[in-house]
C-alpha cells in the first residue's frame, strides 16, 4: 500500500500538467534579480540607488494564441512596475499582456524595415 494521501497524489499530478498561455498573455523569465547593477563603464550601482523609472529586459518563454509580435526566445523590454509574478516548479516568471511590452529584440527582425538599427 502507498503511504500517499489522496491530497498529496492530487498535488503531484498537478505538478506535471502542461501549461498553455491564453489570449494575449506573455510569460517571460527576467534576466536578473533585484540587486546591484554594473554600468557599461564598469561602475557598480547599488540596488538602493535612486533612479527614475527603469525598464528591464527578459526572455519570452511562452505566448498566448492571440500574441502577434513576439515569439518564445525573443528578448523583450518591459516596465517592472506593470507585472504579475508567478512561480512554476521553483522558477520565477513574469506574466503580462502583449500590449505592456515596449520593444522586442530577435534575430528574425534583422534587416526588417521597422528595425531601429540598434543591437543588444
């Protein structure tokens, strides 16, 4: 006989369920946690330094069926103030709507007419 309770067996089953994003939702993994940063000149900027509104980059992990401009693997620019965090199997992700993204960086955009000519 198994020592598992019906509740623990049910919880283990839910840990293995596939996830599909809905509508215009985008799931991203942030590049780094909150903490100190380093400027391009090598100066360390502590996490407590007061800065204006700062946008962050993240990698797209999954998209809903109505998302048109980004694909999994793209890097996107977003406002960390406009986000909802979720944890899946111990990994933290950010969930947002496609309209909350400010920019996308991807190899597939190279040479397109709406590209800025800037590169990461």
